[in-house]
C-alpha cells in the first residue's frame, strides 16, 4: 500500500472534515505556476486556514489529513481517488509545452538506458510522467533517485535530472549546455493529449455531507482564478517580485498554462492515469471525477 493511501486510511481527514465548526485547512501551491489561481484568493474568512507548500508537501498533507482540501499533484489525486473528487474548472494543465517542467540531460533522452536519473522531491505528476515517457521511448534499466531540487548536485551523480516549477524555470534560462526536454511537450507529441499536472481536490465525504462547504471552497478558488486571469499584470508583478525576469517572459510562460478543468481536459488526465497504471505506477485504474459547477 502506498504511503499516501496508508496515511489517509487512518481517517484523520474524515474526522476533521466532519467537525462542523472546525476551520477548513486549504492547500495552495507556493510556486509561480499557480499564481493565476492563488495570488488573489480571498484569505479573509476566519474559518479558512491556508497552507502554502510544494506539490509533494501538499500531497502528503492531503493524504495524512493535515489539510482538508486544495491544490495537489494530479498523480496524488489519482492515488487518493477513492476519497477525493476534483473541482471542475480548476487545474494546472498544458496542451503541449508547459515551460517549467524539464528533463535536463547530459545526453539525448533516447540514450539514457542504464543511467541514473535524478527526480525532484517536489513533484509527483511530472516525475511519474518522466518515468512513463522514458519507458515509452524504450529507455531501460534506469536508476531513479529522488533528490532535493538543486540541479548541480542532482547532476553530480546522475546523467539527467527532472525539475519542476520555479527551480525548472530558473535553470531553463541559464547557459548550461544541457539538453532540455519539456515534458508537457513530449507527452503531447507522443500522445496528442493535454497533460494535467495539478487539480483541486476536495473530500468525497465533504461533498456528500456538507456540499455547501465544498461549494464554498470551489467558489474561493474559482474567484481567485477569475481575478488572476482578469488582472494578469498583477500576477506578473508578483511573479517578477518572486523570481525576476521580464514581463514578456511571464506573459509567454502563463500563456502556455491552462487553468481550466472540463471533460476535454479530463481525457488527457485519464490518458495519463492509464499510462501510469500500465507502467505500474498506480496500483489500479483511475478516472478523473469532476465535481461542481463553474458558475
Ligand atoms: C506547471 C507545473 O505543474 C506543477 C507540477 C506538479 C507535479 O509535478 O506534481 C504539481 C503541481 C503543478 O502545479 C510546474 O511545476 O511548473
């Protein structure tokens, strides 16, 4: 049993969610890719507590009940799909290049058989996507190691490294001479599908027992996204404050990302979950289950 499902089975989050007057603990991705959703989220409700984190932190917080709901890796949602649904209209996805999820490699991707590949400890969706893509390309006997996202030390002992989010963005514009493979683009080229990296998960139990509370979380994120996409200047100013770079850089980056989640994007997410199952990365087949209404 995976650590994620083991943690959730302890029932911690169920207890918390059903406690009527408890604060709702809501996870948010702390990196620039999620700013168009997260930057403008209204944090004024005293019954909401916000937990910003890297995707891998959010994934384990959701699994062990530290948070009740929020943005997590799509792969982590798939592992927890018995207990969670995904909020309609909210994701971090791309249809082709994503711009911030790369395999940085000392040699062409096809020549990585028998090599060590370092995977960032911050991700679940992209690191499993890398395993799928390398497998599909026919790369065999890879020694995968998970490490903190520091490219030079990852490449000390590895032939290639996968980074996501701000760490990947940082290295994508440096002059390092490595080959760079955008995993959103590789996935799209090979399969024709979009790729969903993050979804907003809420417990099935909350949806069934207290749908108004679930709708409250949904509205909070949808309203954040509406304001973020409606005022991209402010989002870009925040991204620039966090990481530097030019306005054009951010405009081009955010134009690659899709923040919706509907039936058409679910086809891509399901194709990814199918591939993860075929490659032995998920223990059972999973379909994305969308919940709620966007209006
Ligand atoms: C677009 C990105 O997507 C992120 C990638 C994730 C993962 O690999 O698990 C999780 C959340 C997403 O926000 C990124 O990291 O740049």
